[in-house]
C-alpha cells in the first residue's frame, strides 16, 4: 500500500508502507519508506483522489494532475476549471468527478481522460461533493447555501435544498442509506428515504474531515488535535483520542483482511496510521507515523489491488498530450457544453452515467503533459 499526501508546499508525497511481523508474529510494525515526491503544481494542493491505478491531485493553480502509480510517472494535467479545485472523487476505475471554485462539476472518463460532462452546479463555489455507492446519485454543497442532489444517469439536477449557511463537507454512508452535511462544527445527519435531518452532532471545533467507519459510526476531525467517534443513531460521542500535536486536516479509512485502519494527516507535518478496535469506545493503537516536515492539506491511500481487465485502462486509451494553447482553445470552445441546470431541468440526450460508458464526450477535454506545460510556461516568461 502507499500513503499519498499533498501540502501547502506544492508537493505530493508518496510513502510505501509494509507490515512487518514483530517477535512472535502476533503483533505487527508498519514500516513506511519514502517512495516519491511529485512537484507538478505551481500552488498548494487542495484535494487528492485515488483509484486502482492513478492518483489525481487538485490545486489552487486550477489544474488537476494525474500520477500513474503503476509506472510511477506523471500522466499529464486536466485544465478545464477556472479556480481552485476543491474536491475530487473517483467512482470505480472509470470515472472521476471534480468540483471547483468556478461552480462547475465535471465528469471525466478516467481511461481516456476526456470531459464527458460539465455542469454549472452552484452559483458560488463548489465546496464538496460525494458520490452515492450505487454511482447513480451525487450530492454537492456550495457557497450559494444549497445542498444539491444530482442524477448522474441523466447528468442533471434532481433536487435542490436551501440551507441556512454554506456547508463545506457532505458525505454518504457506506450503504448510502444516510448522509451527513457539515456546517462549521455542526454535523446534520440526513436519512435518504426522507431527505430530512434525523439528528445533529456538535463537535468542539470546526470540522475539517469526516469518514464513515460503518453505517452508524462516524469519525470526526477538526481544528484541534483530537479525533472523535460518533454514533449517528444515538448522536453520542463513543470516544475520542489525541491524534496529533496540531489540527487534523484530513483522514482516510480502509480495511485489510487483518485490520481496520484509520490514517490521519495534520498541520504538524505527521501522517499517522491507527489500528481501530472493534469496540469504538476503545482508543485505537498507533501502527506507524511519518514526519513529512510539511504543512499537509489532503490525504489518500493507494492500495495495489489487482483489478478486472475490463476495469484496467486499455493501451489504446493512453492519451496524446496537447499544448497549453490547444488546451485553452478547447476550454473556450467547450463553453457551449456548460449548461445551466436550473434553466434546463429536462434530461440531456447525452448521458454520462457512472454505471456505464458514455459515447459522446464534450469538446472540453484537455490533457496536457507536464513537460510540454512547463516548456510553454518558460517560453511565455521569456516573451514577457
């Protein structure tokens, strides 16, 4: 497995982690080894997402960079958005969804890296999005104080709910029966069948990250050193533990055959991996820690799992890089593809279902190789 983390210093770190038996073999020590640093962005990293082959990073430089974890090479950049990339989510190995401060949500083919759909999602910034486990629905929140439900089969808005304040996190539960919406230090728990708030959890400080450990247990981190486990049914705090010396910026959880693991990243520069107990009232035990000496912002874990050949990107799907000028031209030409969902609520003829393939990508696709992008930037500077 590989832990990846982005930071304010514009770098993506990669650390390979190998579980090693200790003593009698009943205990384990997880040994992290620095694997790579990827310095493709020109501003701080704001989001990271991982599938079985790629790690993608979003930044304040308005680009999405793709890193091939199998080949350990830069795979190019997507340059469709104007504004900071605020959220990136993979659904399986076929689709990536991005949201940004330009108010757009884009659906990408994660094999050919083409923009299948560009939706004018919010009147303000898109602050966060979450994909339902089925891949048929998505939720997004923005600075326009709305919570929006998206029909991903039709590629259109399904429902808009006005909320009193701007939410900055929304997250589906593992089965998709409930979801949480976070506003500052308040976490509203919604039930899918009623689309209404069933209860509210209040954290001590502003919440920076949430992750579901099960359908009812939610892990919450915020602008403090402590991580808490909450029961979403009883709305009570099961336990809390001190994870870092500074605020926790992001979390990621995953399961191995032996363990349920929680990974935390903090402004103190440390990434820590925790072994969760079955009883969440018992604090987790530390498996390992990594000091990056950087101000961390986002986190992901790449698990080297062999996937079905249907899910793996075919050789023919390797994209041909284009120049930055061509990328901008594509971006301008694709303006007509951006649709006002509120003005056109009817389903589009072009579908971008995350449960199947889309046949007609919009013209707004743009993959730029890192080398060509930097060469163009240097030429532009010389001209100036």
